[in-house]
């Protein structure tokens, strides 16, 4: 009986740790940053997603923002916590300026 109490207490601690880590996760969206452009050179590819919903691959570009917003984006990316990581991603899409908005092709 004593061993089962330790297992239950251990599971409780693990569950509390998981809940605590979930409360520190978050999302990052390209639309929260400047996406204006006049040429493709004004744009940089970024990853957007939610670190609360499984592994968020920060190196897999799926959106674009203005290069002037890159430092703010990177600082915010570091602060979202949760399950972020480097993943083997296929070569990224091409960054374009589409009607004044940074996009991917």
C-alpha cells in the first residue's frame, strides 16, 4: 500500500508540472507584427503557431513579417515557452511581397 501512495503522489507531482508548463505556453502569429512591404527584401520568413498544442517547430517557416519586426518577433518567440523546438523541415517557401503585404509563395 505504501508503494502505491508514492506512485500516486509522483503522478500528482507530474500532473502539476504539466499543468504549470501549459500555463506558460502560448502562441505567436505573424499578423501581430508589421507585415507591410514594398519589395520581397523587406520580408523575412517566420514560424507561427501554438506551443500549447504539441511541438511548435520554430524553424519551419509558415508566415512572413517585415524585417523591421524580426527582433521583436524573436524576443516574443523566446518568451512563449511551452513545447518549442528545432525540427527537420523541408526547404522553406519563398518570401514575396504581395500587394504590399509580406507573404510566402
